[in-house]
C-alpha cells in the first residue's frame, strides 16, 4: 500500500507495478486502499486483499473448481470468502471443526443464530459458548459449497475461521507459502 492513494500489484507473476485508486492494470482495478488492505476488482468481482496477500483466479488445468492462496507474513492463509453471498474475511484453520463466525458477522449475514443449538466449545482461549448453524452457501474463490455446518460465537475473534466443515470437502495442496484448494465433490 502507498498511503490511501495506490497499491503495488504483481499480476500473473510479472514485475510489480504501482496502480492508483481508480486505475486498471492487467484486468485488476484498484477500488480503494487502506492502511492494511486494498479493495480490488477483477473478473467483475470485488475482493479485499491484506498487505502481502496473494490472490489467484481463473481455472486450473482440470475442470475442478480451485483457488490458490498465499500465506501472509505470519504464515496464515487469510482470504475473502462469501457466506450466503456476503463477503467475509476468514483464515484457513484446520484446527476448527466447523466454519466459525462472530455474533456480529452472523447478524450482518442475516443469520438467526441464537436459535441454533447452544453448546460449549473448546478453543485456544478456553471454553466458550457457541451456536450451531447451517450456512446455505460458502464460497472461496471459484469453490462454492452448500449446506456447510457453522458455529457462531457471540464474541468472536474479529475474523472468521474456515474450518473442517468446509475443508473436508476440498483437497488441500501445500507448496511452501502457497495452498491450493480443489473442490472434491
């Protein structure tokens, strides 16, 4: 990011280029730039990319839907998902049994989550109550899954967790700081 005026992009493995807000370069339009993230538009879809995050689009060599994610500077795979069609930042978390949302995010998504089955969950920060929900659609890149189990925690982490209820339905391939998710069924 360069202030709130521009972002540095590298498209298709090419050399980095500074692109100003409102400009388009190699099919990527910079919509806005903040201190820690930029909103870009590509293929007619908006995405939020955090500092150092990579995004790959387009079909792979097979007909299976896939998306490749790049690790952030801390080694986490953070990306934008869409839950029931609404954008949501998530981190890939193989230690989470389900997709996990905060109460605020669940309310923003229009979920009546307090009617879900209440249960105690064991987290890294100890036991916390959660409410079971079923998410109609969860999309990451070109992979969209339906009827994905989720849990809503009233006071969340500030970011959603893309847990095993989604990840068990994709193949995960890791190569260094890249992870490719491929839809299995």
